C-alpha cells in the first residue's frame, strides 16, 4: 500500500518527492514505490459566492443579510484539472493514508482539508509539520509525522475564519453597494486599517506647530546639551544673557559600563518594515522575495511567521546554518564556528514560538550567482540579524560630565569600546571617543539657544503601516483589548497583511504620494458609512483570539459562528437605517460605452484610467501608464498615452516618442542579435572546417 503526500505548491512537492524517491512523473503527481507526491496550487476549493445559492440569486437590500443554512464549497474552475488529479489519487485502492504536507499553519491546513473533504476521502490522515524545505528538514519531518487528528482544531479554526469573513464581509459590502449604488466593500481587517490611516491624517491636518527653544553650551571645545526646553522666547533669551559669562564647575562625573544587545530575529512584519525603509520595497514585494528565497533557493526558513524566537530543538542545527553562510560573512561565521558554544539565550524561547519560528538562514548554501539584487539584499538582512544574535553583547565605557546653570542640567557623554560584540558587523555606527578634562572649573566658550518647532506625526509608509497593523495599540482605549491585541499580534495575520494593503490600493481607498500613504475621498466616505464596530482594531483582535481558541480546542466553532451571524444581522440593520449619502468626487463627465453610467477617473500607482461607476459593470479604459522605457535626454521613465500605433511616450522633461518609433527601435535591436538560423548558417561555412569552435559546436542540435 502507498501513502499520498499532499503539498501546497509544485516546488515543495518536487523537493519532497526527491527525498522520498518518488521519481516517476505521472501527470500531476510524482510516484515511487511507497509514496505518491501530489500538489495543490494554493486553494483549489473555496466557499461558493452568493450567486451560486438559489435563495440569494437576485437578493435586494431588504432581503439582506444572506446567511446560508450550510456553507457550501466549490472547486475553483481555473485549477479544476489539478483538483481532479488529487481526487483520483487519494481515492486509489492501493492508497491507505494521506500525509498533509501543505504550509504549516491555519491556511495551509484549510487548503488540504477542503480538498480531502470535497474528494470524500475517508482514509487515515497524518501531518508533516516543517518550517523549511531543505533536505534535512524534510527527512527529519517524515521521521516525526504527527497524527492528523491533532490538527483538527486548526482546520476548524480555518473554516471559522473563512465563514466569518464571508458572512460579515460579503453581507456588509453588498449592503453598502446596494444602499449607495457604488462599488463599496469592507472587511474586518481592511476597514480598521483604513481607519488607522485616516486618523493619522486627521492628526497631521489638525496639528498646530509650537515654537520652543533648546540650549547648548561649549566648554573647552566640547558641546554640552540641555535636556530641558523652554517655550517662552523672553525666558530663553534671558537665560542665555544671564549665564553666558559664568564659570562652571562639573557637579557630576560618572563612568558606567554599559551593554547593548541586538534587535531580535526577524519575523515577517519586521523585515517588511526594514525593507520598505532601506530599499523602498512594498510589503507584498518583500513577501514575494522571501517566498522565493524559501521555496526556490531554499536559503531561508518559512516566511509567514509572527515569531522572533527559535525552539530548543533548533540549537543543534545552528552550526550547519553557519557553515552554509558565505559571502561577506565568511570571517564572522568561521570565528563563531571555532568558538562552538554559541550565545543562544537571546534567541531560544519555546513559549514565544507558536506555529513557526523566526526567519533565519537554512542549512543550504546559497548560489550567489543565481540570486537577484533584491533577493541578495533581503538574504543579507536576515543573515546579518542572525549572526548579530549569536555574537556577544556590545560593551562600552560611558563617561558623563554634567554641570548646572540656573537649575538646568547640561551634559556631555563619550563612549569607549570595551567589547565590539555584535557591533563587529556595523563598525561604521560606533563612535569610539573618550572626553576628559584636566580641571573641574571652566569658563563657557559659548552658550546659545536654538529655535525649533514641534512636528506632527509622520504619514504612514507601506512599511510603517504594516507595523501599525501588528501594533495598533494607540487606536484602542480599553486595556483588556490592548492585551488581546498583543496576544494576537494585532489585526490580520503576517500571511494576509501585504495582500490587504494591495487590495486597498487596488480598490481606490489608498494612494501613494511620494511614499506617503493617504486615504481617498472614497475611503473617507466609506468610513462614514460602515458600522462603527467594523472600524475598530479591537473587533478583529477579538476574532483572532477566538480563532486561536478554536485551534486549541478551547472554543466551539459553532458557538463562534452563531455569534458572527448575530453580529452580521446587527451590521446590516445599521446600514439599512443610515441616512448618510455617498457621492463620487472623481466623476469624469464621460459615459460608459457599455452601460451608459458615468466613468470615474482613477490613478493606481502610475496608471491613470477611466472605470465605470456602476457596481455591476466592469468596463475600464487606460488613459496613461508609467512604463520602463527611459528618456534619451534625462533617463527618467516615460509615460505612455493612448493606444495602438498613434500612442505617444512622454517624459517630464518634454521629450516625446511615437509608438512607431519605439517599435522600430525594438525591431532594430532584435536584428543586432544572432538568431538560431544565423548560428546554423555560421556553423556550415567552409571557412570553419578546421576551427576549434566549430568542433565544439558540432554536437549541438539547434532547431
């Protein structure tokens, strides 16, 4: 009898099949003597949309909410063929068990169980639970397979999450769309995220700057700063004039030995924020890069994690991971391997690891030549943080001199390095300078005030908004709710936050203005129309806490969904009773060619388009889009206007090119390159008869 191994993606399936000796490729699966490895393509089965239910085919606002007696699933048409392959495979007579090898988490469990349930598979189920897809991790995982029943709670949690999002999200979105005749949608994570951006904008808009004055003195060429500010100009000026000619005595000279520790290992949110700041990458781009480093290159562990720690059993794998690291870190890794006893106190904490540990390098040596520039940057970020946490603490001697002027304390500090520790990887950040004075009494070289202004909070960037979604504590007043948010790691999950942000940009709720995230008028109106509870981060945090309890078998799925249905009814009633109005502010004046409704002007990350205002019409027309074609004069990216032969590329410097000219350039560039036909003709030339290159090329079969 054989075991079917069900993976989430083909790339993971190939790696597992290679380790299990399943080499025969049989149309959608890889088969060996003991194992048949097959794969999904993400979700193959999903919840049916309302139009598939007879009772909801032509639902009106009065008939909402839509609450099915039983939630039905359906096979996704796009991947129907792969589903049928899995269905046939798991129900083969020579198969006695199924090993779920999808991603180790709630969504991965849901992907597999939906398929098995739809295929009516009643066979024994086991679970492969691994955080990386290296050969070693796969082999160790198959030696320690878990019972499938141990993960039923996780599956029920996934079902509850999917059903709850359907009930609240689809009903509230449908109600808003029907009530206001506009394409409006909301959800338990995206709406609170919008609210967070809007509140930050309001704080910036209502901020009134206030002038204040700081003080600094220079003694024997050394600058001393005062920690106290003054908001009254007359008092600041008087303080300087009264004290600028005074002789000072150092009241306090302190020498302390201080220690600094590195930042914790990366979870997905942390690295998305850093990559946004350093490289200008969106959270979605960063996730895709780490996913490639995990799946294709196999040099990083599972990316969708909210933990910053490792488990005790991973301590024995650290040496192999260090040996795999090369590049710019060879000397550091060699030094750590010589010492053997690594400093793991900071990174190992079983209680702070749930489904997955922190993102760290695997035991696989990277092929640096195959990594793209951004892949290498992200890989090096993870490696550097990993090495920092294995190196000793940074220790330094801090000398502090201070004196008083009218009860204002002025201080100067210097630091002398005692132990570089993890700062060995960032020497440029260290200021190794010690100050000293021969006597305790000095005249002031200078004393001055500096005029400054209080500044408003910064606009969110994509990186800082992802971080705020994980840490939305400032938007919640209740201490218990803050505690829940901390336990559930904020709103949404590490796996979904990047997609939610993309969705908010795609649906014209958020725009990027020079890297700053701002809400559109559509978003502002939506926030005025949605039920109040749906805008609060504490709602989704409470959900996540309950879903976690379902996964741990502490809460019934049915009890959770009963509460969700009651909440859905309340939301729809609030929308129905609302007296608010919705008005498009981006109406173009042009009518849709298909339905006659007015078209809306939309700008999506460099692409300007017209789209129909009717919620039921999908007509769209691109006006202009930013391209990768560079201007001959200033080398900036050019914008394409129009379509077809008469379209034009224009640059901000005034330069323009017709599409015909661009096509001609592309054609000429192709002519400069040798085709396979050219290669064949070249190889057949008589002059190459005694040519060494010809001898090497003769064996090649070029079509």
